[in-house]
C-alpha cells in the first residue's frame, strides 16, 4: 500500500506543481480559458516524462529531477515499512532486504507507468513515449530510494569491479560541477544583460513569478549545456547559432532572460583545447576512486576498471546531452542543446584514456614507493 501510495502521490504532486506554475502566468492576465491553462500544465507535466508534442520537445529536467527525488524519498519510506512488516528471520523462506527493495521498486514503477500512460491516452499523447519515459523516471527514482533504505548496499559486483559504480559516478559529477560553476559565472558576469531582458518583457508580479518558475524548470538543462561547452562540444541554439570553446556565433534569438548569459560572439577567453582539462579531471577522479577502493589491484585491473569507468561516464554525458536538447518552436529554435556528434567524439574516449593513464600512474607510483620502502 505504501508503494502504491508513493506512485499516486508523486503523480498528483507533479501535476499540481506543473499546473500551478502555468496558472501563475494565467492569473497575471488571462487571455485564454482556465481550462487551457490546465491543459498547458498537463503538457508540462507529461513533458517532464519525455512525452512531447510537435514544436515543444525540450524536457524540463529540473522538474524531472524533482519527480525522481520525490519518488526516491517515498520509495525509501515504503522499503522501511515493508521491512518492518517482514522482519528478517533465520527461516530460509524469509524475505531478504534485496527482495524488499525489488518488490517496492517494481510496484512503484508499474503503478506510475499505468498512471502516466493513462493520462497520456486521455489527452491523446503517444503511449509509447509515455510508457518509456514514465518507466525510466520511476525506475531511477524508486530504485535509488529503495537501495538507500537498505541496511547495507548488497554486494552485487565481484571485488575487482566493485569500485566501478562509484568511479563512474565521480567522473560524471566532476564535469557537472565545472559546468554549474561556468554557468553561474556567466550568469553573474552578464547580469546586466539578463536584467535588461527581464525588464524588456514588461511583465507584472505574477507573470514574473511564472517566468521565474519556467526558467527554473530548465535550470538543469542550462547546466548540462554549460558542461557540454566545458567538455569542448559546445551547444547549438538553432538558426546557425553555436556556442563552443572554438568560437561563438549567435543569430537572432528570442528575449528569454537566460539567453542573456550567453558569451559574446567571436573567440571566447577559454582556449580551444582547455576542454581536455575537464575530461582529465573526470578521469583522475575515476582513477583515484578505483585505486583507493582497491589498493591491491594489479596494474592491468586498475587500468581496465578506471578506463571503463571513464568510458561509462562519457557515455552518461552523451545521454544527458541528448536528454537536455530538443525544439522550442518549429522555425528558428530547432535542434537546441549540446552538439551530440562532437560530444560523442570528444568525451567518452578522452575520459577513458585519461582515467586509464592516471590509474597506471597511481599504481606505478605506489609500487615504486613500496619497493623503496622494502629496500
């Protein structure tokens, strides 16, 4: 019952949040029926699960992340409740902690998929996209929350590759931190342009609040775009507009305040090859995690696991780049977001190579110190 309630409560909370944000703008100066505002809110809610409509395919990833976080929190509560109902006993048929997590995850995911696909069917949206999007969102959120609620994470991987998940996560997080810092710095240095765009929109208090919520919904997208820039691939803004370390070309863009943080045209102050530093930092993080968690690892093992972690982290950033892009209209703002061919060409290979190199260096230096210590 807790798992069923978790799925239902998350669906209701997500729809309410999306609809409230749209209604804020509607209250500022209703030019359409209230039913239309509710319909737009439902569209945003479904869009957070990847259910798009023609001309509007960019997923508001901040909203998606909030849904995943809520699912994770409620999933943890459900797992703890199930563990209390089925306490561990020496009986061979007793339910283990991993089984509790799997049961809760499956129940939440199945229920959430039914709810989202049901709403999508009612409003005439593609059922395939709703099924896949809801399953991915629910599986990530409920799965992470269920595992976190266990008394100890089960050892599912053999010892030689046990550090792979943490090393991969580290190599994913490091570029994200750089991207967030880069976006924050660009927003700060271009604050006057951003303020001018806000003023130029000439919106009232409620409409300003609605505009702020709308931009917050795409804050994670903006950070991923900035990370793609830091990793050397850059991002496109449609209509021949490109923002990359090698140069910036801007066409005609709408007066969206966040666009005021874009760098000026021409060669930016960052060197064209500086992107490699970010990939190298990610590779170093993966290598440190692998060699730190398993000091006795051989040279071959450390290189293989660290290189695999770097490759997986690079693949994650390609996937994140793909999820952060899309269309905002049908004319100029088409194919927005990270440039996927460049991201795929640069990032996975660079992270894998640097991770393997640093793992080799760490293991080699460690062996040299041990050899010197033993005489």
